[in-house]
């Protein structure tokens, strides 16, 4: 077997195992002085495990340090990451072609709070295996970004990337995309499972030993999941998905986050100047209308992480054209729609068994929490009976199989958000100021009928 050549040298802390390409007087990880020892590595930049080994230290003596997170300069991206990008972490960034992954990360590379090196060089490295330098420069000019802040490398070879990492020692690294990176050590064919696993492992290992952040752009399959082996998602600390709604609205959501919540939602709008954050989400999720609401419309306050959005649920029922009825709903789970319709039919006598049901959410956001049950029930009842929901009314509550409306978490915050947007009538399972108490689905129907009579007479 051919023996690997070694030549690259590292300096490893004898106290905690932290590695650096250059000698330092004090270890930035554990604070020990004069603890760095020179070790050798493989020629491609990977570690030589025989040259040394990390040593265990008591957790109580480890300092958490300051500035452990790095701001990307884009508020919505920082929110989804849990308050900024965690140093020594790897982020897998997926999305369909043309959705704006490269655009967003190029903007983040230009805006990230990355300190300058002592020699004046910037510590941002953008690696592209899909585009030429001219194409990336044209995008940067269109976005009006600070391109002087970014070191650009266009290559598909892992050895070129590791060499650049050692030379620049960047604090912010973007690989666009991981499917294009190739190493002869992992086989002769690029893009295989072995190539993805080997290249990703080498890059993640590098960033774990330095105060850097690594973004790996990934391709997706037809169903929207990240292409390649699931091992990639296990290797990284955060998995982010970029989703499209309509022509220009984008949703950013984390499906895995070791350093924060996975419930946060980032909202962007694609413009000719790039991706911009949406300051008023209600302009996307709620349709502004003059006059009365059409039947089948209900509004619910929903929590996405730490923020409350008011979303509009739309329902339509039509007579089934065959003996088999169907539910068409992609933004709310079809099983939830069928369950709420069954509860209304059993507990309130509203027939849905001969109807095809269509459910949509304005703005295209996907809803999963149970607090939308009451609004969904109101939309379905309104669509079935052609009785419009009163204006400025929102619905909060979970519906049980017995038809009861159960309390939901953070009710006060939801009510406050609804009131701030001008919703004066709030149907909720608890008796509170400015709220109409709804104990079951019959109470909800009675409220709608009563309000409809008042509006008719007025």
C-alpha cells in the first residue's frame, strides 16, 4: 500500500489538544501558556493521528469565553441560527435551485462581523465549485456588496481548499457547494457518497479546531430533502432549509440546531438588490380587503420560535364528484383538516362527508402547531355554510376529539399580537379581557351565527 506523504505541520496544545497552523504563546482554548507543540499532518491538510492525541480536561476549568457567536450581519439569518453563527460549528444550507442560497450567503459574507487580521487581510473565504470568478463578481456588483472583504477561490479540489484554509485561516468559510468538491483519495468519480462524506468530514474537522464558522451549501432532491447521505446532516451542527413561497417570498427554517431553537422562521423577499428581510410579516400572511370578509376565511396568531405571526387560513368546500371525498391541503397537514372536519360533523352536525375540502394558508407558510385548530374549524364552517367570519376577529385554541376547545401555550402573547394588528374580537378558550370565551365548537358556531345576524340587521 502506498504510504501517504506528510509535510504539513500543525501546532497542538499539549493541555487540551487545540490545533493551530502557527505557534502561539497562549492557547486560546484553555488559556495555557507555552503549551503548543509542533506536530505533522498529511500533505492534503488532514490530521496525522499518530503524531499526537488530545487530552481530557475537567469541564469545570473550561472557560466559555466571550464572543462565542458571530453575527452574519443579516438579522433573520441570525435569528434562525439561534442568535448568530456559533464559532467552531458547521452549517448545512439546502434549498432548491435558483432560490437564492448563493445570494444570501454572499450577502452574509460581506456583512459578517469578522475581525481583520493583523496584516490587514480579511478573514472571509468564499469557495465556489459551480461559478467562475467573473460570475460571482457580477452578482456582488448587482447586490452592491463589499467585495473587498471577501477572499474568493474557485476550485473543486479539496487539496486546494485545505491549502487556502491554512494560508488564510478564515473565520467565515462558505463552500458552494459540497456536492462539487472532489478529492482523489475518496475515489475517481466526483459526487459519490464517499466523496461527500470524505470531503465534508475534512472540512468540518478543520473548522472544529479553530474559531471559525463553516457554511456548506447542499443540493436538494425533488421532494425538497437534502441530497446525499444522511451522514452529512449528522456531521454538521445546524441544518437550514431555504423554502420558496410564490415568486419573491422566501422562508428560512432550521431542521436541526445544536445551539438554538428549530422553531424560528426567517422571512425574506427577493428583490433586484438581493434578499431583504420582511419587516411586516402580516403584509404577506394577511390579505388586506375592503368590506366584509368572504366565506371560508379565518385568522390565527401562531408562534414561530420566539415571534408571533398572524396568518390567514382559507377553506373551500365543494360537493364531491364521486363517492370518495378528498382533502387538498399542503400547508396544513391533511390529517389535521380531516380530523377537524370530523369533529364538526360529529359534535356540531355540520356535514362534510359528501364534500371535497380545499385548505390554503395565505403567504404559503406551513403551519404545524395545534393552536390553529379553532381558526381552521371556523374557516371550514364558514366555507360550508357561506357565513362569513366577522371582521377583525381572530381565533386561538386547540380542539379535542370531544369538540372541546383547549388552552394553548403563550396565550397572552398571542392576544397582544392580535390586538396590535387591529383585531378587536378574539375567540379563545379562556375568559380574558377583550376575549370571547369559547368552550367548544358549538360555542364557536353560536358566536359566528350571532355576529352574522348583527351584521345583517346593521
